[in-house]
């Protein structure tokens, strides 16, 4: 069952790859005001989370997504938990890339476990591959739209997929083509009982970011899928037979890959235009948060969300907030905060207290978040 994807480049696919490269080249060097760049990154993450879960039936709007992401100490509905999980999965992907984590089955199983986790706190487990048949059924008609491979074949198929992902054959492809093929093969295998669609889209994101196509964190493909869900599903299906073994085991991927690249080109061009509109003509130094670790950047995003919801005074946070937001233990939260104090990133509200219960950003970082917050407020008023 060795995986060697078949496809043919069309003129349209080549043109779309060119558009993607052109947008990436401009976006990577275009000077932007730091507060605007922070806001672009946060809203892209918000849209990706909202629309990837919306494909699965989640109806939360952008504001509700933001509230779910920053909520602590509250009972989450199923939809709130879904968006909270997906947001955390995207953060986790960033952290793995920073650590130079290589593709593996363990990576995929850990990613899936985050996407489907319930409750708060760290979950150091990996999802198991499914043991049962799980046909994809049309909820309206009860008709089987897709019959995935039998459970006994899933481990071999996943092993072969990861082998291809790490291969020289895959490395020779443009990053966007590799990401599209990875996502389609994964969702065709359907290795888990639930959450395969979200995990497939997160894997595409993993490969795009890993290949240098993160577009400074501004890119979001998912909203373009939901703009025409019928087209998304039609191109996933590619008019293939229902049963995996009747043609989906070794399809010609040209139709799906053409759609994926066209969607990415549309997203990249839209982002290109936004970036030009925000262009700061004078040469600016690198954004200040580039000196921060990913998890510190993620904290800025969380506090920006909270500020949008509750105002500037709500940007105070506690070790307990860190536990819920990042799925870490209380001891780890205290260790991080102690190190961040040394780095002049955060400061306790009451440094004289024996046990610090509340923190704020230091002046440099608080000013940046407040500037981004003011910009966000203007854009929504």
C-alpha cells in the first residue's frame, strides 16, 4: 500500500502556484506597524478556528469564538470546547515547529488528541486509531457518502502516509502541493472515529507553516472553504466511488490539488492586498515579539482577545488562567512566570506578596497590546 500520489499539473495550477509565491515574497518583507501586524495574526487565527469548526457544524460567530478561547473557570458547551481545542491545536503546531519536531505518526496522534480533548489541563496522551467501521453518512438522507478503509488497514496506511511525508519524493514538491496531498490522503484514510476533517486541515496548516508558507501568521484557508462548502466537498470527493477500495486507494489527485491551490492563491492574494493597505512606507525594524518564544506570543493573543471583550483593565491574568489556556500544570505555570519575570516580559501586580496571584505585562508589551486593542476597537465600531 505504498503511497505515491498521482496528479498532473495544469496551466491553472502553475498560475496559482505563481500567485502564491508572489504574495509570499511581498508579505514576507513588507514593513507593517507592529500593532497592525499583531492584530492581523490574531484575526487570522480566529478565522481559521471559526471556519474549520464551522465546516463540522459549529455555529459560533467570531466574537463567540474569542470568548471561548479566553474563558477560564467556566463550563464549556460542546461548540465552545471545539473552538477552544482547535485554537490550542494551532498553538501546539507553532510550538512543535519551534522545537523542530519532525513528521511522525505520534505527531498526528497527539495533534488529534488536542483537537478532541474534553475539559482543562494537560493531556499527555495520543489518540488511538479507530477499531470500528465509520462510514461518512449524509445526515439529511442517511445515505453513505464515503466508506473508509477497514480498521485493520489503517495502521499500515498511516505508516505509509508518514513515510511519504518524510520522503525525498515529497520534498521535491512545492510546499502548497505537499500540504494539499497530505490533507487529502489523511482524510481518505479516516484514521480516527471523529475529528478527521479538522485534523486534516490542521495537518495542511502544519505543512504550510513547516514549508515557509505561514505568511507571517496571517494566512487562513478555512474561510474560503466555507464560502462554498458544496465546492469543498465536491472536490474532496472528486466523483470517486463511495468505497475506498474501489478507487480512492490510488486516485488521480489532480482535481483536489487544483482546488486546493486555487483556494490558497485566493487567500494569499486577499492577504497580499490587506498587507499593502496597511503598509508602513518607512523602513521598520523587525516586530518586537520576534524575540519572544511562541508561547509568549500566544499569551499576547489571549490578552488581546480578553481586552476586546472586557476592555484594557481585563488584561490582568493569573497562574490559573495559564493552566486553563495552555493545558499545563500549576507548577509549570509558576515556572514560566518566574522565568518571564526575569526576562522583563511580565510583572506581578503585588510583588511584595508571598504568593503572587495576578500578573500583568511589563510596560513595553502592555503598550503594544493596547495599541492593537485600540485598532481592533476602531475596526469593529
